[in-house]
């Protein structure tokens, strides 16, 4: 796909986001470190391109040691698969603490430890926090994936486009928006918003319509310009995710058609 400007890619371990077929990210969750290790092994068996460690599944207020132990458990089971570290807070539909100070401190410490390849940063933490973490990520050599979520009624769908553009402006390496959709018409309208904003961005974009109606944005990610989509190898981390192996087959069919 071509945009109004030159598109940059983002190197996430051995994966280049924004190049070729969208990558498949498998979320890894668990209430204990052994459960996280087992989930990572399932993600590897499902041929995940990227693993997202959802640390809020372990505890709502993780410390650095817990975060490092969990990252190492994923590395031990999944080896060279690129690792995205995520503390999904209650602000964005997760179980993690909404304490912004604790959130910034943990993400910054994880970046400095370099136990992961990328860190997810919620725009809802505040623009100043987001910008500081983006600077820290660059200094640490860790990719920063911006993110914004809406599980309720979003109202104006253009809000999703505004989130993506703001994440880019504040220094994200990759931007992400995920919005719950409840009808096919709403999902298609959101997909159009994503396709339009893709033309205005220069960084890779992850664009998702959540829920059953949004399945078309997961299998048709390439048609909107989305560089990555989420599939499961066990527990789903958001509504509408589908089995990673089945998702790969669907993505390959779409990719063959558009190349």
C-alpha cells in the first residue's frame, strides 16, 4: 500500500513490522510464572511471529522483579520469538493498576532492563508520560508500541484516527488502536477510518475492531494497512481473537490476493 509519505518499518527482533504479510502476535497470560511459561510454549507451537506478555494477568501491580521473571519465563519457552511487554491497565480494559506513577516507573524500568524487544504504552496514561516513555525506549533501544482502546461506545469513529496520529506525534515507533464494534456496519465503517488514516501515517499501524463483528479487520489487516494482528494459542486477551494457525491461513489467502 502507498501513503502520502514514505512509510517507515519497525524492526521487532527478527520481525519487520510494516513489511510483507501482517505479523501474528499471540498473547501470553497466566496467574503464575509456570503458567506463563506454558502459555509461551503454546504460542511457539502455534508459530507466533510475536508474543505479547500480558503481565497484568499475573498481578494487577507487578514489580520489576516479577516483570523480569515473567519475561525470562517467556524467553525460556519461546526462545527467539520477539517479546512485547504489556501492562494493560483498567484504563484500557485490562486488570492492571491505574496508578500512572507506578505504570511509568515499571515500563521505564523494564525498558532499562532490556528483557523484552518492545513495550506497549497506553496513550491514556497521559501525553507527558507517553512522550517520556517514548524517549526512554529510544535510549534503551526498545521499540515503543503506542496503544489506545475503547470497549464501550466510542461515538465518533474518527477518535480512533486521532489516537493513532497522536501516538505517532508523541514518539511511538508503532501505533495501535482497538475499538469494540457491535454491528457489521460499524466494523466496516471503522475499517474505512483505519484505511484512511494509514495514508497519513509514516510509522507502522496496528488497527483492530474488537468483537465478533470485527473479525474482518483481523483477517483483512493487510487491506487496511495494519502491520500486525492478534491470534490465540489458548486464552484470548480481547474479544474477537481467533486461533493463530487458522488466522495465518486466512492472512496468507489475503496476501496472495493483493500481491
